C-alpha cells in the first residue's frame, strides 16, 4: 500500500475498496545472478541533475485508516501523466504531487491501476513538465552500474540517489499479507544492490546513460520485503501496463472510480470465506447490517474463499452497482459506494 509515514501509525485494516493488500511480506526466488562487476559505478550527482526534474514526490492521505503516506512518481507525459506503484496510492483519499522541476504542487487523480503488477497512473491538474528519458529494460545485464532515485523517507525536496549495480534479473517476488494471509506475486523484477528505501517506491532506477530502466518498489512499515530493498519493475513492463491503463483497460487493469464495500477482513479458516474484522461506520457494509465476525462467502453467486478472492471479485465492479453478498449462508443486498483506489 502507500508508503506509510512515521508521522502517524497506520491501523491494521484492509479496506475492501479494491485497495491493494496491506502489510505485504515478500520472499524472493533468484533466477539469474552473476559476480561480474564493471569497473566504474554510476554517478549519483549526475543522475539527480538529469533525471531529478523528470520525477515527482507523491503524498497521500488515507482518511479511512487515519494515516498518511509518501512515494515517488515518474513523469511519462508532459501534460501531467505520472507513473508510480499501485501500493503508493492504494487507499488514498487525497493525492498531492510536487514536481521536482518547478517545485509546484498539484492535486492528482488516479486514471487506473494494476494491483497484480503494482502499477498505477495518475493525472495531475497541471502540465508543462519535463518527461522521463525511458530506456530499454530488455538490455539490462547483471553487473551494470545503476542509480536509484526517489523520495526516501518522504522528506521531499532534492531526490535521494544511491549508486549500485544490477545483481540479478528475472526475479520472482512472492507477497503475502501479514494481516490477512492474502497473496500476490511480482515477476520479472530487476534486483539491485542499491539501498532503495521507504518513499523511493515509484521512483526510477537509471543506467549509465541516465535512462530509466526500472521503477523502484521499496519496503515500508506496511510493505515488507523479505530479502533487502533493491527491486525494480522493468520499465518496459511498467510502460506497457501504463499504456493499457491510458488506453482504457487490460487483463488486470482497473479503470475509473473504485468500488467500496467498507470492511476489513481476514481469511476464514479452511478457505471458508473472508471473516469480517472491522466495518467502517457509514459504509455500504454497515448500512446492509454486516457485522464484525460475519463470514463473507460470495458475491453475486461467485464463491469467496479468501480475502484475496473477495478483492479480485470486487475489482470487477464499480460504484453504484447493486450486488448480492453471501453472509453467513444468506444473501444480503449491498450498493457499492465510491472508494479509494488500489
């Protein structure tokens, strides 16, 4: 989810509003690694000077969780289109983006997101921004020097930049939610030995020509990486998904307003459904009489055997739709409301 700021702790709540799973704990499977090391590292100061104006700081408020978050974004269109991680904006009720190039802050809306690949695209209320120099991640090789940039710690201002090298490609990261047991998997990641930190998520990793070859995905208080911090989504994949989002859809892409039911859940024992841990006051679930301890077993006749399944099914719906929710063996009508993205 969004990279939680230290200013205020986030509550242990997974809102089923098509938000990304929270508290991810990730383990990795190595696919390709080598001890080869070119002689010279990339220059971090050069990267900040050339690439810094092409990125933005992303700050979020998450009212339903009484939390704030921070991350980074990459300008992919001068008319204010920004690429970032889905977990940076997931659950956000307000998004503000500050351009490194002109120091101006813009409100932002989510065009769409892909939770499965941890990609989201934002539209800023402003344009005229320098656009990113996108490289070709298919040419990335183990041992080549890189610099990873971002908004480390949510501090804002001049981007942080850390030098390193590619240590592996084609990495598979298996993700499990520490609170719900829900699972996600990111494939084909680039692994680097740079110290990517909370707040850097959504920022660029660049090659020796200062071309962006990856989008950082970093750990935070709620987004845990099982082996180090140094992973980036190949930019070719991220841009392809961004193209699907801007083009109106794709196999795992959600476009437009996000449906919101307003419950926090865990997996029920033995795949029996999703057990309600919390109900948001005033939410559709509260209005339908769903209570803590209820077990959700289906949506419109589709079986729900886990928290992940419930989220995936809700991802197919939109605000204003009337659905039938299986609750403790009976069907309860619920009208979905607009909710936070991700």
